[in-house]
C-alpha cells in the first residue's frame, strides 16, 4: 500500500531544493565575478604594457631625431630632449611617459673619423599622472646609436664651379661690337677688343692677359676702375671631360630630333651638330659637334645650358638665360668659337677656349644676378671630398615588464 506524503513533508523538500538552487547560483555568480575581475585586470595590464611600449618607442625616436638634427653632445641633453629620471619623465600620450634609465657615451677612435657611440636604455612607462611615481607597466629599449663624422671622396656631378660664376671667360680673345652694357666680369688670357660705345657697371670687373682696345663709338667707353691689362692667366676649363662623361651617363637622353620649347628639365646628349630653330628652355643640350640657335635660349628661372665640343652660334638677337660652354675642337685664332649676333640680352655665363664674339647691341648680366636652377647649373663631373655625418641605430631591443 502506497504511502502518501503529507503536505508538510512536500514543503520541506521544496525548501531544501530551493536552498540548493540558491547556493549553486551564488557559486556561479561568484565565479563569474572573479572571472570578470580577472579579465579586467588582464586587459588593464595589457593596455598598460602597450602604453609603455609606445612611450619607449616614441621617446627613442624623439631622441634619435634630436641627435640627428641638432648634433648636440649627449652630455648637454636636457629634459626637453632626454629626461633622465622618473620624476622628470616626458609625456608622449595619455598615461604614457619616457625617460633615459642609463646612458653611456664612448668616443670613436678611428683614423679620419670622429664622433660617439651612444648606448642607452630608454624606459617607457604607464602611470596615472605626471606627478605620480606609481608605475603600472614599463618597457625598456636597449639602443646603440653611432654618431660619426668622416671625410669621404665621391665622384659627383658638381653643382658649383667658380669659372661658371664669371660672366665671360676666354682662353683666346673677347670681341664686343656695338653698343653694350655690362654688369659682370670679362676675363681673357688674350685680348679684349671693344668696337662701339659701352657702359660698365661700377661692380664690373674687366681683365685681360693681353691688351684692352676700343675703337669707334666716339670714345664712349669708360673702363671700370681696376680694369687690368697684362693680368695673370686664369685657368679656363674646357668642356671636353664633361662631354665625354655625358656619353655614358644614363640621365642624358639621346633623342635629339625635337629640341624646342619646354624641355622639362631634361638633359640631352647629341652626336654631331645640333640646330635649334625655335626658342627652347628648361634643360641642357650637349653636342659632340656644334650648336646653332635661332631663338631665345632659356627663360628666367628656367635656363637652357648649351655645351658643345666645337662651336656655339646664336643669331636673331636672342635672350640667353643659361651657360654656353665649349670644348677644344672648335678653337681658332681668327674664327669665333662662341658667337651671338643681333641685339641680345645675356643673363648667364660664356666659357670658351676660343674666341667669344658678341656682335650687336647687348646687355650682359652674369650669374650673380641670374636665377640659376641648381639641377641644371654648372655641369662638371669630378671628385669632391665631403664631410659626411651619419647617425645610425645599430641595436634596438625591447624588454617589456
């Protein structure tokens, strides 16, 4: 016969089951809370480590850039460059700071080289505020930087050559026919022949290894103070070496069929004679023969440099913005190597081993008042010794805590 539980017994059982459910739920909630707290701590720790790593890297880069740009000796670094204590750590982000934990400077002892090897530990930290000394996480970067200065000889396309700073330079003779105004320099190792009336700016310099003569123009030429006859010879560089080097230089183009208008800053190497029927500017033309033009040569700020083995001839009263430079093949005792005909304006330099002949009213201003483009100006290959400073990072090792 079944026993029927009384209502009192059923209530007791329900109470026990309810207590068990409450206990189990409490355990689950407590475990969940512990897990959440643990995850929050882990997330916070990871975030602080990321902040300290970023601060260390940012600080190291700041120190490197300051060293490279200012050339300051590490002994003179202050807190704006490399703070060296926790209390003066430099802020680089929210909660991110850095300072130099240790610094060792070793002079370089090598022939021809000076400088330092700088070993340091850049410490990045995460902390609650600028004044706090509580470090939530830190990252140490062990860095070795070499800061050295040495003399190095390099073969380069030289961007500065004194001869091209002068107005006209000839190893033979300079002839000026017609009224002319000169602001600049004339020098020849031979004679200067003036036929016409001329004006020389007070800053002009005129010198000749031979004589300076003037005919015609009613005696209207007054040479500037200091004009010198029988002057010491000066070296007048020919263009032969440059032309030879251009032949194998990949920066020179060899398609010389349409050399007019804006050349876009390009350089051209042309075999044989070159004839330019229209104005051209903003470039360089090198010829193994002669160059003849019938238009303007270059523009202000966009020069055209002409370099020829033999002769350069410009007719039609051109405006010249650039350098005209010749080799030795076209030299002659009676025929001009560089000749400009017509009422011309010459803003640049002419360098010739032979005769320079300017035939017609002209205005001449040398490079001192001429806006030269340094990418096109002054073409000469050769060796130069440079003082080269290099700042390099030789070691970069992270240690995150």
